[in-house]
C-alpha cells in the first residue's frame, strides 16, 4: 500500500530513450571523431589516464548532459550523486509503473472474466495479452457476496459436518452389511432347506434299496445318480439304467427324462382265428404325476427290463424263421401247434406296448391265463439269463486264444418253442398211448403204461438236493433244466409179455430247438422179444426215430398189432398158426366140423386211432364166398375179451 | 499254457478295504478259496552247472563211434499238488483225532469238479514285457492216492505242505487272487508225507507273521506264438494295474525269486587234512 501511496505523486512521462545503447555506425565514427578532437589519439586514452582525470574531477565532457541539468556541472560530486539519484528514482518509478500496469491488467482481467458469464458480451478485448494466451474458459469464475464467518466456527462446523458424514456413511455401511447378512442368512436357509429336502429324498431312495452313485462329471444340481438298471443287462440296456437325480428350486428331485418315459411292457396276445382271446398285462400304476420318485424309478426299471426282453426276443427271432416266427410291424407272430388239444389256428403275438394301454384287451379272455403264463415265463428266463451271466463271468476264464468266444443270445423263444412242441408232441403221444392202453385192457389184454413228460422234471427235487453246483441257486438250476433238451419218456409193455417181467416198448421224446433234432423227435426202442416177429438180426439196433407224432403212433400201432397177432393169438393156438407175411395177420388152421376138411381162418388185427379191430375171415378153399366176422374195441368196458372173441369165431 | 502275472502286497489292516474295492472293480462277490499245496522235490540231485561241458574230457573215445549226443544240463523242478478245500475239510480244534489208517484220495464223483491237481510252474521268461510270463501245466487228478502216485510216478520226495486262504475275483480275463499263505507251525520238519487228516483251521498261522496278504493278478494265455493274443493279455493286465493304481501297487516280481528249479548243492568236500 505504501507503494501505491508514493505513486500518487509521480508524474507520468516518457522515459528518455537510451541513446548510449543504440549507436549507429555513423554515430560511432562521429563519436570517435569527437573523441579524437577532444582528447587526442585513442592511444592516449588509457584507463589510468581516465582514472586520473576522474580523480582530478575535471574533465567531464560537458556535451554529454543535455537540457536543463546545468546546475550539477558546477558541483561535480553533487551532480554525480544527483544523477545516481535520478537513475534510482527512475528505476523505482519504472518498477512501480510496471506493477501498476500489471495490477490494472489483472483487475481488468478479473472484471472481464466475471462479466464473461454473460454470453452477450464480447469481452475478449478486455483481457491482457498474457491472460488471453492462458485461454481461460468464459464464465469459469464467479463471485458472490458472502457473510464472513469466523474461522473457528467454520472449523467447528466442518468438524461437525465431517462427523455427520462419517456417522452417516458408517450407518450406511452397517445397513448394507445387515442387508447382505440377512440376505446371506436367507440364502443359507433356503440352501439348507433345499439340501435337506434333496438329501431326504435321496436317502429315502437309498433306503428303498436303489443303488446310488456319484455322477462322474461334476454336473450342476445333480451330485448323485440312481442306478436302476439291472447289473447284468446287455450293454445297451445297462447304459440306459442310470438317471441323474437333479435338484429343482425347492430341493425336490426332478424326474429325469429317462425316468419319466412312459413305462412299457412286453405284451403277449393269443390269437385264435385272427381273434384276440387272451392278453397279458401288468397292473397299471396310474399316471406319472402322482407317483413318488421311488415308484417311478421302479417303473423305469420294469420298463427297461421289459424292453430288453423284447429286444432279446426279436433278436432271437431272426434265427427262428424256420419255426414259423416272423416279425411284422414290430409284432412277433409265433405260429404254435395247438395247445391243449384244440385244433384251432392259434398264434402268439408278442409286442412291446405301453403299460397303461389296456384298450386292446378284447372281451374274450378265455386264454388270458396262457398269455400271462407265457409272459411270466419269458421274464423268468431273462432274469435267469442275467444271473447266469454273472455266474459265467465269475468263473475262471479259459486261457486266451485267437478264437474269440462268442456268447449266443439267451434262449428265450427257443425255450418257449421247445416247450410248446415238446408238450404238444409228448402229450399227444401220451394221450394216444393212454387210449390205446384202455382199449387193449378192455379187450382183455394186460398192458402196463408209464409216461412222464420230462425225465428231469420228475426227479427235480432229488437232483436239486444232490446238485454238485453249489454256486448256483436252486431257481437257476431249475431254470437251467428248461434250456436243455426236453426228454419225455413213455413205456408201454407188450401185451404178449404181461407178467412180472414185461418187455417194454420205450418211446423217448426229445425236443430241442437246434442241433441235432431241430424240434421234437420220438425215439422208439423195441424190446428183444419183438425181434423174431420183425425178423430182425439180434445185434441190430432196435431204435427207430420218428420226427412226427403221427408216424410214431402209427409205428406203435403196427408193432402192437403185430405183437397181438403173432404172439398173443399164436400162443393161444400154438401149432395151428402160421403167418404168411409181415402183416399183423395170422392164419389159424382148425379142423372143420364137417367132412374133416381143414378150415383156415385168417385173423387180422388192426389197431388204428385207438381202436382195436379184429377181423376173422374164414378162408375155406372149397367155399367160394368169404365169410368174415369183425369186432372193434374202443375202450368202453364190459366187452368180451379178444381171446374169447377169437375163440368164439375159430372154435 | 502260459501265465502273465503281477503281484502286489496288501497289509492286514487294508485287507477288508481292498476286498471291497476289488468287489466293486470286478462287479462280483468275492469267492473264498481254500487250498492246500504240497511240494515235491525230485530225488535225483541236479547236475553241477556246467558239468555237461567237461564231462568227457580228452579224446579217448573209440574212433569211429558216434559221439553221444550231448544234451544240456536238465534242470529239475519242484512240483506241487493243489488240493481244493472247503471249510468242512479241516479238523476240529477240540476233537482229538484218532489216527486213522486211510490214505489221501482224489476220487470225485461224476460231474463234480476235480479236487486235486498237479501243477508245474516253470521259471519266468527272461523277456521284458512289464509282466512276468511263465509256462505252467496243470493236470487234474480224478482218482487214486495223489501222494502214492507222486512217489511212484518218479523219484519224488515230499518237501512240505502249506495252505492258502484267500478270495478270488474274475475281471474280464484277469483272475484276481487276494490270498495269504498259512502253515502249521512247528511240524514242518518232522513230516515225511502230507497229512491225511487236516489240522483245525484255527491251528494254522500265517506264514508272514504280520498277516499281510498278496494280490495276484493273472491272465492265462494258451500259447505265446500269436503276438496279438499275448499283447492283448499283457494289455489287459496292465490296464488292471492302471486301474488299481493308488489302491494296490502291482509290480513285476523278481524273476529269480520265482525260480522253481532245484538248486545244485555241491557235495560236501571231504575234509582235507593238513600236515601239521
């Protein structure tokens, strides 16, 4: 402020141009010329000489100073001081003017900047050069009138404010922490509830006996999977028997798509004359929606089993085309021999149908039991095959060779077919033999008959008890019997040899679908006593094989009638009998009642369709006509015996 | 027939665990196996190694006579009987056995599995395939007294008998056998013939006092002539080893440890008297 005060007394005047500094060339030479005239040659002007002159104080050139300063000339030191003084003052003044200029410029800049908030005013010209170069944006500075507050109060204020801010932010942070904790708690709670529910369900599945396993890949939401497929199923079905137990939002188990498939079942239908007369079905389990998870797992397991069963059967059927099995529209048609003695055209149809589908069940269900039994039998056989797979797998394997072992498919249809044809063949034969025995008995011939459908079935319990295979369960040993060839036997004694030691005809019925019989076959073994009747060599094999039941029946008929004719009747009329051929016909010579003529009666024994017919023809050479008498036994009791009858004719 | 073998060791404490793991690996229940093995040694002494080379020193043979065909030294091998046992075959601990004059019998009924078998095991091959390969031969006996037969069949001498207790699994073509040897302590050196009446099972003690088990993984190959079959067998065995890694380490046994040859014992030289 003192500067400002001193400035008030200063007169503003242009500063004299510094003439000394700016000397042109002419000026310089002129000055040199002047110097030469005043002081002589330049060589004479030395510092020393000049100093002496200054010390002497005399020779200040008078021309140097111009204008009004005439007074200091007189007083040399005073003038000098005065000059210095003037210089100093001038410098001082100069500085102050500079300051003033600067301050005025600043003030102007400030005002201009303040005013530059108004876009209407163009104030760029008001800035100083320097400020303009700084390029301060317009309107970037504001000014306001404020009440001045004490610094202490302000500090307090700001401290208070700071405290408020801290408190506020702390509260906010706490709030946030609480929120997130609460959120975490709820999440945890739902998580726990979810896990608990999931684990409860998993546990209940596990308690029902299903085997659980960890999923191999770290699948999300599915830490466990249930293995419901049968462990010994064929590869394709084994792979299908696994379902992941996925967790839904609440922790319940989502039904896997494999579990929620519609359950299927193998359906057996019996068709007679293109009419369905029997259908097998499994009890329906209701809709999938209302089932517990364990039940749907069980349904899926059942369905898988049934599908595998059908798969195996259809694979097997490819090799069995020769037995009248064909696959049409994914339905297997099996033409079966009439079961139970009915001669209708019967077929067994096998297909894979939905388990709940009962619409196709016809009204006539007379063969329902048969269908159901076939289905159950096939299921048992597949289950047996599963256990046998484990059994075979657990045996010590044979050494490795180049030859690959190939396991043939399980004999399901083959067993079924074999059973069908065996039962048909054996039953037909045995029932025929029964009628035959009855007929013969009614004719007074003592015949002993013993039949058994299958030799191994007869002594089943015994063979199971004595079995050396301890690793196999009884049910498997039982079912193994069915996959082997069936062996039925029938023994009928010859009518001629009745007594304590009868000679028997043994008819073995052997059935196997495959080598070597390819179906049912009857093997008839003849006793040794029939040799002479048949005119066989003693060492000749007395076994004959017949592929069909009719042929076997006809052969038995023939043998028995031969025996009756050649043994029974011959024995009665020993010595009077001769036979002309290998037919069941004997000729009996008897003395004629008149004229002592020899009478020859020919007796023909005919066994056919369970009826025994004996025809006696009187063959008298003299008589022209043939008088014949005939009698037929068909099993009805209370008739005359054969011997009596023949006697009545012959005698 | 040839056997490809790998062995591992299972300490007693881990036996049950390993048994369960193996049941899972093989997907079958363990099958308990009890066997008695009776070892016989040929009574003829083996020739001194290298004896056949210097047997006929000099050239004092009759000129013109055909030189006898020099055969290499024949190795002699120990043979063993394997008798399959069941728990009922062992005697009772409390009951005192009256000495019964009965002989061993290998007779089995028709349709039954043979109980006795004569087993011959060759020394393992020298090839390096990562598994031990040896030739074996097994002959089932169906009747007769095995001991008498063995003595009569060749000059054999009873060495010892021991028992094997373990469980067997079958995993594909790999036969897994987890077993340990048992023996009747004390009586071994006194016996000259195998026992007819077996001791009580409880009287047997593990040969290894710690009770550790051995794990044997075996693949049988019919012959080694077809490399593909052999490779297949080796591959299966190695795959099983890989599968068992971390549970039981299966290793290639030392070849000489499985030597079944009868060792040549040099006859004791007569003591040389030194002049004093």
